[in-house]
C-alpha cells in the first residue's frame, strides 16, 4: 500500500502464498502462507511485501470500499 489508510468497515484475509507485513496502527505483523487476519477498518492500516517473491492474499472487506 502507499501509506496507511482508514475507512468504515471490517477486513479479513488469508495469505495464500508468500509473506505479508500487515501494519495496523503502530504494530507490524509478519504473516506467511496459511496465516489469517481480521481487523476493524477504522484503524490506520497498510501492507508491504517484504520479499522478492510474489505474495497472494485473499482479502475481503465490508462494506465494499473500491
């Protein structure tokens, strides 16, 4: 992502492959294949692929924001 964003709703996801750094507020979580997450979207959040390998994530948010 390009910085942190926040909006109404909730988000959840499942890392299908690769590694994802998920930033929520002032905390960074390193997630790998098979890990999942859930958080309220009003918290500032963003993400980074810290490696050179492609990362694939099944990401769902409600309500639809884009």
